[in-house]
C-alpha cells in the first residue's frame, strides 16, 4: 500500500540570510524579471520607505533585488505578517504579481529541495556511528 506521508516541508520553513544566494539563483532559474524587485518587496512585506532607500543606495536592478531579498530574509518591516521568509510566501508574492510561471517553477524546485533535504536527513540519521 502506497503511503501518502507528508513531512514538515522546507517549503514552509523559515529561510535565513545564509540562503540569500540560493534564493537569488532560484529566482533567476524561475525566470523572475529582476526589474520587478520593488513590487516583489512590497508584496513580501517590506515598507515603501525601505524599498526607496534600497533604490537610492543601489546602482543596478541586480543590486536592488539582492538588497530587497536580504531585507526579506532578515524579516524586516512587515515580513512576518506576510508569512515570513519562506518559499511559500515567496511563491504567494509571485502569484499576486501574476508571475505564475515563475511561481510554478519555484514551487517545483522548492519541493525538490525539500525532498533532497529530507533524504539527506534520513541518511544522516541512519548512518552508522563510529
């Protein structure tokens, strides 16, 4: 009989600033247009003032997106009220921007990441101890 086991997913687990490059790379692979960083930041719970400072202090849209995600991963402003810094909230923000293809790809990649992490956890748990 097939099991429909559903483990706690990294998809809804909080992300940290240590994962900034991973989130940037993931958004790039998902086809998210970097020019949408400001709208994304608002939907992730960052204040307009925070985003205005990022725009003022950054030289490129890449810099803006990087700093926007850094603030999000640091849970600045109202990030927690929007679900926190999780793949779920990032996907929800993309969907609310009608970036449905990017959100779908993010969902698929994030689930794969969660599965890999689960397998690694199980492998470490069952490794013989010396």
